[in-house]
């Protein structure tokens, strides 16, 4: 024992050790709780990813200006691509819709709450436009600022 501990009552030292052990156990409990939460988030992400990928139609997320940010494999195939990444790369580069006015027409339409699906022309991989039925809604962040759009797309 150190010199300073010689003057401390034995019970005080025991209480200090008990307190330290409790802190260690609390840290272990917190680490386990965090690990469980991370596992739950991971499972949830996997479930939602599967839901989007296995949907019976195309799903995509557009940015605030209507640029493609994400799409599922169903939409990629509707547009003539074998992979999501290939379709997304082309859609980001060339817009995905046949032209800017078509994209704006779709965005204006889905900005109206409860708007029915409409036919929209997308650029197909082989070059000819393809008409698909589109429904969707605007996306907002918690303070109400627009952050993009979500579209559901099926063959006409």
C-alpha cells in the first residue's frame, strides 16, 4: 500500500474498490447495450433494403432538383440495365427522363398531395424512350425543407 493509504480507514478503501467495480460493470453494460442497438439498426437496414429491392416495381429517390440519387434493381431493369450501379451512373449523367421538361412535369405533378399516377417518358438504355407509370411524393427534412422526391415506377 502507498503511504497515503495507510492513513485511510479500511472501509473507505473497500468502498472505493466497490465503486470502481460498479463503474467497470456499468461500462460493460453500456457496451453491450450499444452493441445490441447497432445490431438492431443493422437488421432494420437489411430489412428495408430487401423491401426496396424486392418491391414489384421500380423505386427511386431523386434529389431536390430531380436528379437521380438512388434506384432499385427493378427500375434499372425497366430502363434496360443489368445493374443498379450502371443505371444510376447513366441516370445521374443524363437525367433519366427523356428531357428536362418531362422531369419537371413529373416533379410538378407529384408535388400535389394525393396526385394520381401519371405516364412519364424515361430514357431507355437502347436509346428509345420508354413510358412508365409514375407515382410519388416530395421528401422533406424534419424542419419541412424539401430534400427530394421518392418515385414508384411500373410499366404502363
